[in-house]
């Protein structure tokens, strides 16, 4: 945003609850959103949404630009999935999908300890 303030806007929805998560879990997800969204020329809003629910916390990151499937040779999304599996087994999930011309990545983390 320093080079081009009009490239994207950022919005965070929801408060960050006290939650024990694997180190650097959100970094590859964020890098992917910026690389394939604003950096690839898709202008618009990047939204981080945090939704605490009864037994889990849902964290979603939406960026401008359509999801075109996982890239051959790409490692970032696999890292997110692997870190979730190592920490939580089948109790956590990661998904990424097209959301009406935008890309929506979502992780579901169980509340409580890893």
C-alpha cells in the first residue's frame, strides 16, 4: 500500500479471541491473498473476518480476484493445511473457494487446547 495506496483497502471484522494457534498459521494465507489478489492487479477490498462460535473459531480472508484453483508447485496453501492437521488432526479444516469473483480462504479452529 505504500507504493500504491489505491491498490486495495483492508477491513478486519470481529475481535481476535484468546486462542492458541500454531506459529505462523495465518502468514501463508495472507501472503497468498496479497500475491494473487492486489499484487496480481485485482483491486478491491481485502477482508479478514474472525467469527467465534460455540465450539470453534472461523477465520476467513477474502481478497479481490477469482480463485483459479491450486497452483502447480504452490506450497503456501499446503502449509496452512499441514499446520492445522499437525496441531488439531481432523478437528480443524481449511478451504479455499471462489466467492463471486473474489477468493475466500477459511480456516476452522476448535476452541480449547491443541
